[in-house]
């Protein structure tokens, strides 16, 4: 077999958009509103690659309470996973106790809590070495802070697709 550009293109994954659906673990349903959402994925054999970039807007409804945020995966996973990716969150405005929003960027871990949805877990302190008052946990409308327009969630990772 001769390896050519056409042959490689035929077996290489092709990145494509997906439209994520934002739900929660409870009844409080958020909406993207005018958020800027970029969601891309590719699949090679049974390995799915994904990246998600959300900058929340002025008409974003973050839901309420402590219902954990869920974002739909581009394709069903073979199984749930405690960790399938990483990312970061950042609040635009300064929460109570912070001098600016710039110090609020935090690492997150992406989890597949169902075979069709991602949840996001805080996995470290702020970049300015200050811990959050609420500690670690799954992200929701009030954890780790009250979200605002301009805040962001970015995630990327891989997982095994369902057969």
C-alpha cells in the first residue's frame, strides 16, 4: 500500500462542530442565551477528541441552586469516567474577597457522569494561590462563585466512544 495524502486524509479524524445541550443534574435548566460557544470534536476508531470553549453572555441563564451543570457529549461514550479531560474556568468580575477577576482562573477536571454528558469538577486552587471559599466540587450556578457575563469555561479531552 502506498501512503498518500489522500489515503491519510481518508483515515485521519476530521474535526467538526457539535451543538452542546446544557442541562443540570436537577430541575434548574440553564440556557446559553447570547454566550459564545465553540464546540469541536473528532473521532479516530473508538477514540473521541473534544474541545469546548464557552464565554457566557449578558442573556445567559446559569440556572439556580446547586444542580450540577451538564453538557452533552458529541457522541455517546462506552462508559462513564471519573476523568476524561481537563480545562479551566474564569469569572469575569471579581467575586467577594477578590481584588479582580483575573485571579479567579481555576483548573477543572472533565468527568463523564453519564455516557452522554460531561460534568466539570474544580480540581485546584486559583492561579493566585488563593483557595476558593467553597472548596472543590462539581460546578453549578453558585459553585465556585456566582457567574457573570464574560465568565468562561474551557475544556478538552478524550474518551472511548460507544460501539
